[in-house]
């Protein structure tokens, strides 16, 4: 008689690019069993889950029936909708199903949730003996999994910066490039409103706590740089002197002192005015303190391959987290409350 633990029964909730990638990893995981899949698109209902994510048929059929998924009472749900539904979350937690999610509201101990909803979910976790955890790539890996490692080298931290670079020249989406971002438009910053600041206080709370800061103010600005010469995209030409890069900057202050900064830089060309020292697609992390560091994290694939490559960056951390979350104490968890989320998992 085998002493091996039974596979963790997992359901996939939502089947966008990241959901499909996560589902594929669950199917190939030796210690997990995919037992159900919820899709919002009615055209996906009845499809084989394996075939939906590009793998061999697995015998699990996709459904649009939420109650059917809840009735499975799985060990864990990979919860990946565009918008959370507190009723679904509470129902899962009360029924004994742990929740791992990429939803921003559930990140860092649920600090992005409305207080009443967070209280309801915490009570459901206590009742069902379950745990909830939010993670991903950004936020997630780059805002707490990675920073804990580099901050361990410091005794004094003065400033922490994350720059996120995206070369958009091979993105075949004219609406996004020219209308939403503004590439190729005149250099008129007033014509492009700064997006609302919503996620920064939640996303960067782990870094602030680890560094010992109390961030009391956030400021957000949008900056533009011009292409110095004509630059080609798969959607058309960006003329010299027009917008060749956009930088969305969020800065956190402690008593008027800038402590952390996140800059999302989308660009068509690196030949810019002013010169922003733009990096390859990926991240650049800079820490100023008594052991200052600058670290480049690049995605080593061709730009044309990013569409297939990048979903793994967000899907893999939640899949890796499943066994740890299932073994954790009940409650809405932050990364600091879990062991390192390595692929093998507990007992692997």
C-alpha cells in the first residue's frame, strides 16, 4: 500500500491567456489533479480542458456553471477572473477550498479589498479552515518574492526602484499602440491624462515593511520621450519627433522623502529624446543603501515570442504556491507568511 499523498484536487476559474497557462501546468504537475474548469465565455463550454490549453485531451470539460465548480469542493481553486466576486470567494473558503489568485485585491493579505469584504472572507477562512493568497509577476514576484532576497543584503535602505520595460514595436495592436498609449502622436503631455493611481499602495507594501518605511503619500506622473528618428512597428511607422516612449511613474514618500519608485516604460525605440537609458524587455531593480545594487532581469526571447512566453511569468507563481497555501494556517496570507514558493512544493 502506497504512502504517497493523494494529488491535490485543483479547479481553474477563468481561462484567459494566464488561466490557460496555469491550467496547463496543473495538468502536467505530478502532485495535482485538475478536476474542474470554469470559463466565462459560453463558446468554451463543453470543450476539453486539455485541448483548450494546447495539450492532449484530459477528459475534464469546461463549464460556465459556477455552482457545478463550487460543488466539486476541490482542495484549491486557481481564481483568475477580471473582477473578484466576494460571494464566490466566501463560498469556496467556507466549503474547504483554498484560493490562490492573481487578482490584485487578494494580494498582500487582502489589503486591496474593501474592509467589509475582507472581514467576510477572513471569517469564511476560519470556518472552512482555508487559506487565500494572491501572487503573480507584477505585482508578485517583482514586488515581494524578489525584493526579500535583495533586501537581505542591506542594513540600511534609502531608496528602492523598479523599472519595468516593454518593447512594443512587435505588438500587433494598433488600437493599443497609437490610441491608448499614444505612440506616434505629437509631444503634448497634456493630451494624455495620467492613469488613476489604484494599486501602488497595495503592490509595494511588502517592500516598505521590509525596509522599515511608512509610506504616507503617493504621486503619479506620466512622461513622454520623442523618437529621434523614424521607427518601424508591425502596425506602421512612428515618425521622428513624435511619442516614441511613455513612462508611468509612481513614487512613494515618507515624510516628504522619496523612498520607492515604480516606472512602467513602454517604448517603440531606444533612440529617445530625452535619453531614458531604456533597458531590454524585463525589469531593472535599483537599491540605494549601505549595499547599493542595480540588477537587470531580462526576458531572453525574441520580441515575436513574448506573447507565448510572458503568461508563464504570471501563471507559474500561483501554481507553485498551491501546495504551500493548502498546508498553511487559515486566513488571507501575505508572502512573508509562507516558505519560499519553489516548484517542488512541500515534501517535493
